[in-house]
């Protein structure tokens, strides 16, 4: 056991995300405003680290969108903070883009309870990752994104290895260079944010970097799938008063129509924003607009032309 822990300590010591920063050794003695300034300065470096990986990110997104356009799913797999960020991104897709909950899925080591409570040892199991993926019945049209700050988490690495063996597209998102996760994936993305403000606390810069990249993967994939019209969320699901008001505003921005016409179109379209916009811009009824959208694969811009 001592040998095993010694090996693990040596592995962690070699990771940029785990590096100790002597200049911050007295951070607890600083005024709160100074700690906040330091933390803000650290966070400001993250976008540049993401920018360095944009070509890899874009290639991964294009490959993902191509498969999803043919019926594939997007699956995130990670442990701890990385897993929670995947679950968060997946959970936001249905209300934002009106996707089916099964279309974008977040898997976290230890299952749903691990979102709020640490599940001991779950992240150390490649076998658990394989079991979780098998429960989804992966196909070659699916995309699996393994997420791990260290790039060595067995659950994330195991998910990518298993998915790739099944023919799925694989993406490995890590925050250290030369990671096992990126090496295991078809598309490796390594956003190197450097040592954390608190030694090894990868919920900080690493977590921020992962959130930025996951935002890009899901959002740009949905843009490629026609879930937007320009920068308008025309597939938004109006499930509450705020979103119903947003739906009306989106129709107004897209069409310049008056309130009465917008209400009439949305009523006839059963609340479907894309259908209402097409009705108003093409001067067609709801049934015709629905048929045109179906023929265009749900892409409003294509249906308009």
C-alpha cells in the first residue's frame, strides 16, 4: 500500500495542475481584497489557455456535429468537478436547445448521487466507466467526451478507451500536457492553465477551463445542427414565464412583427418559436411551416430558402 501511494504521489507531483507555488504560501495572511485580486488575475489567464487549443476544439466539434446530425448522442464522462461540469452542461441542453434528455448525457463516476456527495473510489475504476457506457448502448454515431483536469483519472480514461473500442467518436479534455486521456482519444484537447491558486484544487482554473470548452462543444454543435437562427435560440423550450417572454422576444427580433401577430403565430404554432418565425417571414400557415421545417431537418435558415 505504501508503495502504491508513493507512486501516486510521484505522479501527482509531475502534474502542472498539482504544482506548489511558494509565492502563495502566505495567502491566508493577506487581506480579503488582495486574495480576490490574485484569484481574479489567475482566472483571467484561462481564456488564453483555451484559445491555444481552438483548432483542436473546432475539429472535435465538427466531428461531433457530423455524427449528431445522423442521430448520434453527445456523452460527457468524468469524476468529481469534471463529472459535475459534464452533468451541468448536459442538463442545460434541453431547455436551451429543446433537445431530448437522451441526446446529451452527463455521466459522473459514482452515479447521480456523486453530483452532491463524494463517492469514494468511484473515479479509480475504468470498469465502472465501461459499465455506465454500456448502459447507454453506444453506437458509432455517438461521441464520448472524457473530462479530467489531471488527464489521468481512470474513470475518464476508461470511458474514452471503451467508447473508442466500440467505434464511437472520442474526445479527451485535460489540463496537463502529455496526458493519458488525450492520448487515448481521437481528439485530444489539453488546456494547460498552470498551477492552481490553492495547490491541487482543480475546481478553480481547471474547472473554469473545462466549463468554457464544454460550453463551446455543446453550443457550437447545436449551432451546426440548426438549433439557432443567427444568434437567436429558436429551439428554446418555453417551460416557464421567463422563457415564454424570451420566446416572444426572439420571434420579435427575428421578424420585426408586432405583438398581435407574434401572439397569433405562436398560438397557431403551439408555442414552437421556429415555426412561428417561419410563418411570419414566409407568410405561410402553421401546417405549411411545420412541413417545410421537417423537410429542412429542422433548420430554419434552410426552410426559409
